[in-house]
C-alpha cells in the first residue's frame, strides 16, 4: 500500500482530515430528522385504512443512498437533496403500470397539500417540500415480483425475496396489461450492502451506546458511519465537484458496488487499521472488481448476477474512460500532500475537490472532533472482530494477540 511511506501520526492526521470532510458532506442531524419525519408521515398517509390504497396493503420502503447511509449533502444550501422510496402495492400481475401509478397519484391528490407538492417523473411521483426544508421525496410505485429464478442463480433468499416490478411511463407497454414490467430490487441491494459492513457498524453502535450512555435503540442509524460509507460519500462529492451534471460522469451505483466489494477484501486482510488506511485500500482495490466476461467489462449487481451495472460502457466507451479518469484523480488526491501533510491554511485544491462550503464546514474551529482518534479506535476494534481472531482480555479490551478468551464467531445478520 502507498501508506507505507507515511508515519503512523501522518496517517492518523490524514484520516482526521478525510473524516472531517466526510462529516461535512453528510446531512445535518436536523436534515435527517426532518426527512425521516416527512417520510414517516407519507408512509402513514399512504397506509391509512380509510384511503383508496388500503385494500392493496401499501408499504413504503426507503431505498438508495438514504437507505444505505451514503447520502451527500448539497454543496450549496439552496440546492435540494433527495430521499428515494418504493411504495409496494400487493397486486397480482398482469396489470398495467399506468393503473398502479395512478392509484398512488389518486391517493396523493386526495390531500390538498400533497397535491400541490406532486410532480410526475418517469418512474416515480415526486413530492417537493418547502424551500426551507430543501429536499424532495420520490415514491416509486411497485408490485412484488417472483424471485425463484434468483434463488437458482445463488442469490440468498433474504435478498432475493425483495425483488419487485416498477413503473416507467417511457416503456412501450406502459398502458398494457402485462407481466413485462421493469424489474428491480433496491431493498435486496441495501440489505447486501448493510451486511457487508455489519460487524463494524454493530460494534461502532455498541461503543457509541456505551460511551454516550444511551440504549442501542436510542442510537440513530445516521449516527453510525463506517469507513465504507464515509469513503463513498467522499468519492461521490469529489465526482460531483469534478464533473457536475456531465452526462458521462461515473454513476453512483458503480462507485458504491465496487467500493463495497473492495471493502469486503480490505476488512478480511486488516486486523485493525486506521481510517485513512482503510479508505486508501478501498479506493486502490475497487477497480480490481471490474470483471471481464467474454471481453465485456462487467460490474455485477450483487442481488442479480445477470445485471451488469456497466452495460452502457460497451456502447459508449467514453463512460469507462471517464470512470477511470475520475478514479485516478481521486486516488491521487487522497495520496497527495493536501491530505497527508499538515497545513496551517486549507489548500485551495481541497476546495476545488470537495467544494468551498464543505471545506469551510470541515475546518471551522467548532467542527474539530472532540475526541481525536475516537472513531479510529472504534473501527480498529471492529475490524479485529470482523477478522475472526478477536480475543477479550481480563480488562474487557478486545485484541488480536490471542490474549484472553477468544470471541465467538459473528452469527447475526442485519434486518433478517
């Protein structure tokens, strides 16, 4: 690894720089709380026993970056962030996508406030909230899909059973009664992603619970962030700063999937490690998970091996070139002196890479972490547990030196 030329103190300092940048990229507590409150209000409204959807047992499920904890706060306060959701209706196919989508529209239009906020998109209905809140909530209509074929491909039942069919008003058969709908499985993907970092996330949550003297159920999910989540947030912000709305910029699902696959390897090899070490290893190794299948570059959907997230790379080679261009620049940045060396004045290159407002928030005096190295300590311990060689000594401290009693193998899974 390139970190071998840095001292421990330099790597710890670099990790603190990245950590503070990532924290300033994340939503604020208030933004999370507002978004969750509005999501829950919409879920309650759609599921009202007196509403037109009640007979279809509607179920609203968060998806995307908000679901897996990698949502990125807009660089400029006047910009909106989005919360993606899926509304399951338990209706047997064949039916028309149009009908399902209109059922949800009719429910929203029965409320004057939601009707004013409602806007149709190709695959969803969007609720635009006030300028003060500055976010919108997308609701994708969906029905359950059969998933036996996924089981035959080796996809675990706990992921496969969340397969769905979704609506898309640009499909040729949008108004037809048919089973030929677009397929998806955002919840299965989310569960896979959360399982990848399960051990570390649980340990960080337990430690926060102990140190803050709060019960586990009082620790919000958005307070627990693993190196994987932080690395993805940093990568997404850097990409957005570099390319803006450019049509060829790397898509989030590719960045997220490659980073998660790399993280699985990194955690196996690291029996502890600084935040900086883990982030660097993720970035370095993520490109190793781009497969070649019959000379076709392939980034498989982990909950549908037949789906290639990089399928458009074949028809437009510029997409692959742009991904590798971005990856090289991000790797050079986190390896560079702007991150690894101490500075009295924030380097301008950081502002160009992550945004002036983000950097300002990260390095304002009141944003300095109250306990430098605390998260590294939590993550070091979590990585030891994940390695399978953890022991607990007589002082209840976890180590990888075979001192004390060997810990039981981790046997629990997220949201089963």
